[in-house]
């Protein structure tokens, strides 16, 4: 059993970081979430969660290249760590377990 | 991207002021990138508004640096306290006049309630004078509001002493 439980938004961010596979940075993660989940995300909320995940060692980061459209500032690229992978796998298994435990009749619509 | 205007300077300066130095580069880059994207999508005016909104959304405890106001705070506190204490000493001085006069003549005869009411009146006036000087910066308005405060003080005093308006608190 893990000692750290992910919140709903933390889980979404962690999964998106995993989807982007080392190429995710603040804006690209926001765009990915907005495209896939049709959900608005502010830069502040995203950065807070990314910093928290990094503190918990669920993601790691390195500086990437600087581009002109960023005013010459470098990106911070995030990647999921092995602890992060274990945690999202656990989370998936727990959810699957719960889904499997629902009796068929409970999901039938009248 | 050189044909786009730079992000609003004041908001950039504000962001640089409050953001932790270790996050400054990446966050400023993200903000700039989103700003140029928004100009392209919505135009300058809305992009400026969205930039402001996003800078404000970054005002979060884990992103804000430890801002030291102490030197400024102490300076303001000393100045304000000095002025307020001056007013309080003036009020105490005025309050001691009848106390001293009572030792030499029977014409002045104040009881505890009289001193209490006068004390409240004088200290309230001192407080409001200090408030006027603290909040109002223009000389002209300072003078006007100080005169209003003093006029109210004298009217209440006169009403309590001799009953100018015939209120229930009027003196005889």
C-alpha cells in the first residue's frame, strides 16, 4: 500500500506527464489536458501540482531548450519517475477492482 | 514571433517581484508562450487580460518568494506611533488641566464621570486626527478634515458643557 494518495487533479497531471513521455512542460501539459478532457486549467494550478508531485518524487524535471516564442526562456521538461509509475498502476488497479465489484444490476438503467 | 508586442511590462515586473527565483525562468517562458498564443487566437486586448489573469493565478504559497517587508513596516510603525503618542500626550495634558485647577479653586469641580467622558472625547479626537494624517496625503484636504474633526470635538464638548442643541446629553 502506498503512503501517498493522489488527488483527482494530481492523477490527471501525472497521467498526462506519462503520456507526453519526457516532453511535457507547463503549457504542453495544459494543452493536452484541455484537448483530451475538455477542461480548463490555469497555469497556477498546474504549476502547484507539478511542484507538489516533484516534491513527492513522482515526477522529475530537467531544463529543456529555449525558444523565441518563450522570450528566450528555457522549458522545464517533466518525466514520470518509477515511484510515479508504481502509484498510477496502483491507482488503476484499485479503480478496476472497484469497477469489477459493482454488481451488473447496479449499472443497468431503467 | 518578433512582430508581436512584448507582454504587459507592469505585470511582468510584478511577476518577477513575487516569484521564487528557482521557478522564474520556466514560468516566465510559459507565460510568454501562452501570451503569444492568445494574441494569435484572441487579439492584443484579450491576450493582455488573460496574461494578467494568469500572473495572478500564480500567486500561490509554493510559488511566492519570501518577501521581506520588515524594514518598511518598522519605519511606518515608528512614524505612526510617534504621531499617535504625541496626540495622546496632548490629550493627557488637556485632561490634567481641570485636575490641577481643582487643587487650587472650587470653581472647577469634575467628578470621575466627567473625566471619563472628556477622556473618551479627547482620545477619540486624537485617534481621528491621526487617522486623517495617515490616510489623507494632500495638505488642503488634511486641513479641511482636521478642522471638521476639531469642530465636531468642540460642538460635542459645548453640547455636554452648556447644551447648545438641547439633546438628552446636554449640560446646563
